[in-house]
């Protein structure tokens, strides 16, 4: 029933009207048996495979937090967990296409967030691993099976799509989590210097402590 099930990712876009940043991947699912499938309770784990692309010097410098010195990248450039999502695929025969919404974080404390934020151009190499339960009609009722573990798809997510997504929800800005005591110290610094905004306070702080 599910032995010939195959998946392909045929595109991705930034969802403009979600409550929080969401990428929408377009999946094509194929299952050639004549009876078709009644439904799939589908799970998808998405990983970033950073070893599958090249990096310009500016990107490599920012990726040092994640992977260390580029001389060691042969050992440290390991896959990063991006997301795990679930969706119900409705009945179809032969093939269908569905949207897979994936909520995204701009938290720079999260490894995948750091990775995306460091890239200037090109594509993010993604590996999509599928699992779940398959339901099919039979002459006697229903049959239940599992999505084979070998089901996967690769997709090159354009960095431009990621930037479009973040610009929609956080225009020209980002998030940085600080300890409460650090934030209070920064708040006092902002007040003492009469800085109008947090950006101005950080710029003043960086100016007083040049690299």
C-alpha cells in the first residue's frame, strides 16, 4: 500500500498573513496504486545540511559561533534541526500537492536561527524526512500502514525567501535574548546617556568599547 509512496518538495514561500513567521513548503506526494489513499497522518522532520553549500568569508566569520574555525569544518559542519511538523493529507489517487506550513523562529540563540541569519545569498540545503500513518480503502474496509522510513526529499530554500519572511514580520530588526540583570544594566546605561532608542544605546555602548 505505501511501498511506492514518494515525496518531493516543489517550492517554498513566505506566508504573508500568519500570526507568526511561517514558511509554506509545497509538497508533491505520489502513490501509484489504483485504489488511491484515504488519508495520511504525516510527520515531517526538517534538517539543515550545512556541509552541502559553500560560504563566502563574511558568512564564514558569522558561522564561527556554530561551527568554529573553518579549518575544522570537515568535522564540525553537522546537520542542524530546523523543525518538526505534522499535517493530515486528504484522500487522493496517484498524486497530490499540499502546503506544509512550518512556523519559524528568529531567535538568534537557536542554532538554525543563527545559521539562517549568517547567510547573505544562495540556498539553504534542507533534508525533509517523512514518517506517519497511511490509511487506504480496500474491498473489505480500510487498511492501515506506515510511511516507509526511506521517504525523504531535498530542497534548496532560497535565502531570499527567508529574508522576505523575516522582513515581513520583523522589518529591519531581529531578536536577541538577554538575562534580566543584563537588560537592567543596559536600561540604566540607556537612561544615563539619554539614548532615545535601544538601538542608540547599543551603538553608544559599542562606540565606548570598540572592537
